[in-house]
């Protein structure tokens, strides 16, 4: 996330896996504004896409209520149905992007063990 201009989104890696709703279900850590917290993504239809719930979040991240996939990016929406952030795949189990206000944001989780 370093070295990006304030409103510049990362370019998805050429070999990035296709993003599907099913591939991103479950618990994630979101990092933005110097803090991090948990986000849970479910396939329950919700205003603005599908249901998202946060735990331990403060500021604008606490207002994330919905998510969806558009092309190869993950969209997070706030409780008003407005876009909070757009993120692109940047590694295994990791997405980087920017909030609607131009702040860097990362969504990541550790790979599950079989």
C-alpha cells in the first residue's frame, strides 16, 4: 500500500485468481486508518449487496454493512448503501484498495489449514 497516491487503486496481479462471492465468505481482517478489526462476509441478501458484519471496528469501518463482487474487485458498502471501499486481489487471501475518501485499505486472512 506504500507508494500509492491518495486515490490510486492497486492494479490487480495478472495471475490473480478470479474473485467469486463464494471464495471470500467468512472472517477477514480489515486494516485502514491505522487500525484493524474483523469483518464477516455472508451470502445473505442485504441492502447494497450481501450482509457484512464488523467486530471490534471503530470509525467508518464500523459502518460496513454490505459487500459484493464487481468484476475482479470486492466492494464494501456502508449502512447507508454508499461505497466504503473498493479492493483488488493483491496476493493469496489478500485484497488492497482505497476507501471512498482515498485512504488505503487492506482486507486479508490467513490461509485455512486442511
